[in-house]
């Protein structure tokens, strides 16, 4: 589990350094290769940070892994990806993954 969390965290760190927010981290968007490398997939909802000012309800995004602050008028920030990562890790650790 440690390697899994480390892989996702490194991926998010690289994205955030490029000023990109994934906006849809969930177990279904994480892939583990045969070599054990963890990959973040499906970047269709990703945006540059300066483009994330719109209210999420206006964009019809999935809300099950969204951070509470996403629902106010400030929009998405890096912390929203970290919240989603926390939800994802909780589900994986408890073996209670929603599909």
C-alpha cells in the first residue's frame, strides 16, 4: 500500500508542479502496471490551475470524491486533488471501492 500511495503522490506532485489539477482522482483512474509502477489515468477533466475558477456544478463533474471547498464559489485548487486521493486511499485500505 505504501508504494501505491507513493506512486500516486509523486504523480500528483508532478502534475501540480506543472500547474495542472486532475480533478477526478478515484480508484477507477489509477492503474498499476505489471512492474508495479502506479499511473494516474484519464485526464479529460484536468485543467490548468488558472482555468479552474468556474463553479463545479456548471461543469457537470462527478462529485463523489470532491473536497468540501469545491462546492463554494472558489472552484478547484490543488487541495481538492489531495482530498480525492485521501478518499481513494480510504476506499482501497478498507476494500470498499465504489464502482
